C-alpha cells in the first residue's frame, strides 16, 4: 500500500456527504466491503432509528491488550461556507488535499484503512481494533453506545488513539465541556405595575451575574500553562426573553457553557449555580407568584481527558512521530469518554490542523497523511 492508496480511500470517504444530520450508512457499508476484502470482519452498532451506525472491527486474535484506532465518520455542514473547490470531491493542489472532512477527520480514517492490507498479513503481538463513530460533531453522541458495546464484549484494550487533527502532534489532555439551557418563568404584568409581576429577565440576569463571578473565581486557578487558556472557564453565550417594552416579562432563558480542566469537577460547578437558583432566587420569585419556576436542561457534556506525560503510550507515540512538545488542546474529542468509561490510556494524534477544521477549503497535507500512514503501521505490530 502506498500514499496513492491512502489518497484514493480519502477521496472515496470524502465523496460521502456525512454531515451529522445525514445517514452515514453508505460510508459504513463502503468500509465494511473494503475490510472484508482483506478478511477483516466488522460489525455495526446502529442508532435507535437505524439511520446511522458505528463500526467496530478487529484485526488479529480477539482478546485483551489491543489498540483502538478511533475516528468519527460525520462532518460539519458546508452550509453558507464559500468553498473554492467542490467540498465532496477531493481536490489535490500543491501538496494539499481539499475536501469536507479531509482534515476533520477522514484523513485519519483513510490512513487507518490504507494500513489494513499490510497489518492484516502481520503476526500481531496485540489485536488492532478499528472504531468508527457517528454524531461526534453534535456532542460525542454516537461513540457512547459503541463504548458500551466494547465494554459488553469483555475484551480489554490497553490503548486508544483518537485521530483528531493535531498535525501529528501527541496531545495528552483536553478540557471537558458542558452546556446548559436555563429557563426562568415569572409573572407578566403591565409595566406601569411592575411590582405586581415577577420579572423573568431580571431574575435571570442575577443568575448570569453569579455565573460570571464563578468564572472570575475559576480564573484564579488552578492553572496549567500547557493549555492556551490555562484554567477552567464558564460563560453565558445566549439569552432571550420578553415580548414588549411595556410588559414585565414572564419568560427568559439563557444558555451557558463551561470548559473544565481535568482537576475541576464539573458537577460541583453546576451544583453551585443550581443551588443559588433554587435556594436564593426561586424563593424570592415564589413569594409573589407560587407558580414561578427555574429549570435547567443539559444541552451536551463530554468529559475532560488527560494522560500522564510519562505514560508508555505517550512515550511510544512521541518516539514514533518525533513530536516531543507537550500539547494540551482546547477542543473536545471522544478521548475523554474512552478514558472515563473504559479506563483506557488514550492519546489524540492525527493528520491535519484543527485550525483548518470546520472551515471552507479544509485540507490535509500529503506530508501529514504520509506521517500518519507510517505512525499507524509502526503502532500496529
Ligand atoms: Zn473531529
């Protein structure tokens, strides 16, 4: 197998429009057929509606101690983006391969698949598992039933590589993420009689201020200088409420999110916010209107991920990639779920730059793909 195989496979993968809202089944069946050509059996773990599926395949003797090569099959939409190439047709120019998903993260999947013919002929010291998920871009949703299935199968892998774009750097940590919608329900009144109403916007604003104060506390530390923003953060990023200038608003809702480093417990952060709402604000609102309410709804969550710098998996990956710098990143991946739910040593390492992901004219360099091809072949022995 050569670079032209990786390129051809990447072109095939890019040609499937696997925007998260679409089915990924055509891509999945392409991969199944491809793997079968080399005697590699795979199985689907479908979503409830049967529109999408994860794929799980094993090369070598099934058993403990294997390595998981993991990637998501879905992509972000091209809607409203000004592409200068056709996003679903891989286009080569000046050592770069352009196309939706080329960087995030079909490039990695192509490298994995291109290595299959060679790896499947080897006498492997440990099994190689290929894990492909759906709905990563919408909150790491698809990989969860896949992880449940891996746990149910009872094989205990010993390492996982999540091939998100890191320009082949070895990433050892990312923050966790959570987002919530908070809805206040008060009581309408003519604005000239405002003391008779319960102003949902004003009560919501008090909670937004508490969230802001919490953010200032987080900024005091703990600090980790390996991140670009070296502490946990929290911010309110959406708000809506009210219906007219002369009506005391009955309803207001806002959305806030936090990004926590591994040493901050996101449950504790959320509890502090909810506690203030329930114990301080809600009694004040109910004094005037017993039907007043404050509701929280989680929009998404994914755990933080961190592996110790001295872990053998980190050392091995650094030796093989030649990339020795410490790298911790702001973006979230499925790595935190593999680590949390399977207690699995995990790194994030893949071709392409995250700075190009999700953008028009997304691309992966042929040099990065070549480095990834070599890395995968060296890891799977
Ligand atoms: Zn991705």
